[in-house]
């Protein structure tokens, strides 16, 4: 049997007789796709579209109000955008999904795998879930999450979103593969004629470098626009490092932006500045800018070196001084090449193909817990001392 993709093209079955039946587990906080801020929700949304286009049978378990080409199953009665990370809602959400998976199996329609994007519950329980659990790592490794993944990594099929993120995994943590985040380029406006400003978009954490963007733009003598939320804990940094430079002309702050306004901000900018000093796990703002034909000037940290192709879609520079020099050169880059650089590598189908490969391995190989002998423990072969 073969699978026809959305363009009607026929592709090989990759060793399977039928498409995968995927249970996609989104977080409970915000609907899919997200109406505003919501990085994970956007990734899940585009991944579902990509998998469905490849012919897979995807059920999306998500917050109420979600829409997708996949079959949507709303789990909790309400969204909880103001309770992000609260264990009560995450556990309730995941437990209800696990019950639904059991019910499907009982009705003779079992899923092939659970693809988890929802916190930590499913990973911690993966050796008690009857399906292979594929888990996308959406955040940077911290001391706490490193300890968690070191303990539970063998139970699930962990997928990193960049090589840099994989390299920062704690020693011994099994990362199955690297699959980047998707972007639908046609959802973003393309502009070849740029305005005079450079742009910084992010959160006001020191390591995201808004203050370094100010220094570089001042040195290059070009206007800078800053956009992003001031999240709890970031007030002092904003007050001391950013606010004194805001003059409504050379350095402007627009607050948090979304929707069409955000898109046009990206599309009209001469360049996006990424003067980061941390191991960026992916950096969605870079692919969003590039989708609009806007080059990215970045420090070579984390995933920037996987997204920015030096002198093709941007520049990789060591410091603020070099960033200022690159701003002067950036108009030489071709906006069409910038857009093309993400259209080819990060489109939802390409990303879905990456996950298809992970699913193939997860469904044909025994998961880690079988190798460790947990199966025997589950069957009752447990000695009590
Ligand atoms: N974003 C937004 N409005 C803002 C600032 C940021 O919608 O005012 C979005 C931005 O477009 C991107 C995401 O927030 O999709 C930030 O993702 P990224 O991976 O760049 O950084 P993170 O904050 O996840 O480390």
C-alpha cells in the first residue's frame, strides 16, 4: 500500500501497511492554534497539519476551542491560560487522555503511539502506558529538568528541537532524534522592500539580550524597535537596562505584539537582531523573521548556528561591535533567499516526515522500560525486602 500526500503525490510506505494512528497530546492551557502567545500550541497545530497531509490518522487531544485538520478531542471542560504549569490541571488533562486511549483500545481501535507535548506527566508515567510515548522537548535543559529527564528518559522517545538542545542534554539521556519546529511560510507576509529599523523580539531576560541589541543599533546609528512581554521577574532588568534608552525615536518599545501587527513588524524590518547569550533551544522568532524575507543577525549561540546561514539569510557575529557592522551590510542579502531558507527546511510536511521516522522506530523497537526489565516488575515479579 502507498500513501498519497496532499499534492496527490504517491510516496513509499516506509515499511508499513497503513498510516500511523497518532494520539497527539497538547497542553491544557490554550486552544490550538493559539489566539496569541503560545509557542508549543503553534508547533502542535502545524505538526498536526503536516501529519494529516502525509495521510496519517491523528487525533488531537487539546484544550476546548481547538481547531485542526486532525480529529479534535477536547479534554477538560475549560481552558486554563492563567494556570500554566499547575500540576492539578496538567495531571487531570493527561489522566483523561490516558483513559480515552484505553477506551479506544477496548473498542478495537487502538492508537499506535502517544505524541506528548504536555509538561512532564506522560514522560514520568511512560513505562506504565501501553503505547510508545514520543515526547518533544520544548524547553532548554535546566538543573531541575535535567535531573527529571536523566531519571525518566529511557521510558520515552525524546525528540530534541535542535542539535544544540540535544548536545546540552544531561549525560546518558537518550535523545531519539532532532526534529526542528515547523513554520507555514505562506501564513507570513513577504516583503522585499524594508523600512529603516532593526527589530528585537523576545522576553526581557538578560540572556535574550535586548540591552545588547540597543548597543549594536546605537553603534550602527539605526532605529531599533523592541517588542515582547515583560514577564514576572523581568521588571528590574527592564527598568534598569532598557527603559533609560527608550526615546520614542532611536529606541522604541511596543510592548507585547501579536497577530497581523507582529507579522508586519517582522516583514518591514531590515533585520532581526538575536544578541543572545544562552543555549537557545530553537528560537521561533528567527524563522518567523526569515519567513517574511527578513535576515537575522545573531550571536553564534545554541540553535542560531542551525538556522542562520552566514551570508545567505543573515550573519553570525561574535559581539555588539560586529553586529553593528553587519547591520550596515545586511541590505546586500536577498529577502527571497531568506524566505526560501525556512520554506525548504521547516515546512510542516518536512517536519512531519521527521516525526514519521521517529514513529517508525518507536513502534517497531521495544521501549526502554522493556529492556530494563520493568515488564517483569509490572507482571508482579517484584521482590519486597
Ligand atoms: N512573541 C509574540 N509577541 C511578542 C513577543 C514574542 O507573539 O510580543 C512570540 C514570537 O513571535 C515567538 C515566541 O513568542 O513565536 C517566542 O518564541 P522563541 O522560541 O523565539 O523564544 P522563547 O520565549 O520561547 O524562548
